[in-house]
C-alpha cells in the first residue's frame, strides 16, 4: 500500500509563496506519475498540476500556470509544488496523488480513477 504524506501548508499573505511536499517511503512510487489537486471550502476538488514519472512532462491547470511549479526529487521519493504569487482564491486543502498508468495531461479528467491519495495539507491565503 502506497502512503503519501503532504507537508508545507500554512498561512500566507496575498502575493506570498509556499512550497508543498509530498513524500512516500516506497521507492516504487518513483515510477508513478504524481500530482496535486485542491478543494476549496464548499467547492469540488479540482486539478492543479501533475508530473510524469520521469519528471520530464508536467501539466498545469490554467488557473495556476505561470505561478506554480511541480517537480520531483527522485532521491527523496518526493514531489514538490512551489506556489508563487498566491491569491485568496488559492485557499484550499491540497491533496497529493499518485498513479501508475496515466499521463499528466489526462489527470484533470481522471481524478476518480487515480490510485493513491494523501490526506491533504491546508493552504490559507489572507487578503
């Protein structure tokens, strides 16, 4: 069973930055695509970003493109999400996910089928 543990959430002012991390103790996850979704209060969970197992292919939601960067740290079995120029509408619980078979570009339409999920990390952006 793959376990994903998110960290790095917190409170930040508008325009600030945060870096989320998703770690796993299973090296096999280095062969999985990984990514992030978020769920704001009262809203449905939505796609944020995903990256291929190789780290060469990444895909972003339009709402975060140019502000967020997803990356892999293979040696640490970790995927990170660097979030810059944060806005109040970025406030949400951010969830890490991993999947062995889907390329990043189809993750937005594959949420219910992704194999593994973390428990989430809260990001709050104050205005």
